[in-house]
């Protein structure tokens, strides 16, 4: 099983610019309820993002099919996390968004089709980071939750690859000047932005947050 997971994770590790810092994992072990709440929010937001892309770019057929599949899976995961929370007696609480997604969205270019390409590349990084964190968390949480996180690895790694494939297909279909070169350059750029968000100090602990500071964890009630 471990060999299978290692093989599954290799493309994810190669795509990302860094691994999750130990300081974040230590904070996660002490804030599992907050982590699960934000995880649920992330699944719901991922489904919403994919749905919005389906409506906005309805003329890309391949995009429609893959995003529809992603929406179904993200909503299933959302339901599963809610079930975990209920089973453990954890009440739903509103949690403010961290800086991660907003900071990545600032990198999206303002003209098409480049904007869509950037959104899809960012989607690939978000899914890859989620996959990487599930793999790391599975070893430090309780057995039941760890088993669930390992279960999520296969779908999350596929989502990352799907987003990346879609970005390449959109660039080629839109007949961008140098699609392969453009994609490669944007991946390198966004990788550095994402890496900085993961490795730099962050006063708000969330599923995709950076290195926790000494400030109290911020949770909205």
C-alpha cells in the first residue's frame, strides 16, 4: 500500500514547489476541528468554482465534461466531511477565508484565453496542494481520519492532472501564440507564488495556510 501511495504522490511532489512545513502539521494536530471545518469549506468552494467555470466557458466541450465530474466528486467529499463532523459531535461554525486562494487569484491575467488558462493552472496547484496535505496529515491524525485522507488522495491527484490537461487543451484550442511555452512559464510563475504562500508566516491557520505564527488561531463564531 505504501509503495502504491509513493507512486501516486510522485507527480504531485514534482509539480509543487515545496512540501508542507512541519510547523503547519504540528498546528493541524492541535486544531483538527478547525481543519475539518475548513476542509469542508474547501470542498464546497471547489465545487462552486468548477460550476462557475462550466457556465462561463460553456463553449469548451471537454471542459464541461471534466468539470461536471469534478463538481460531483467535490460535493460528495463535502457531504462526507460533514458526516465526519456530525459523527464526532462537531457543530458547524462559520470560518473566515484564509489568504491562499485570494492571493493566487491575483495572478490571473485579465484577458482571454489567458485568464482561463491561469485559472485552470491555479486549480491544478490547489488540488495538488490538497493532495500533498492529505498525504502528510494521514500519518499524524487518528486511524479513522487517516484512512479517509488516504482515500481522498486518488481523486485529488486526478483533479490536479485534469486541471493541468484542461489548461493545455484550452491553450491549444484557442491557438495561443506559443501554448506549450506559455503554459510552462505560467506554471513556473504560479509555482513560486504558491510556494511563498506555503512557506511564509501566516497568522490565520487554515487548510491551505502558511507557516503558523505565534498569534492566536482566528476562528469566526
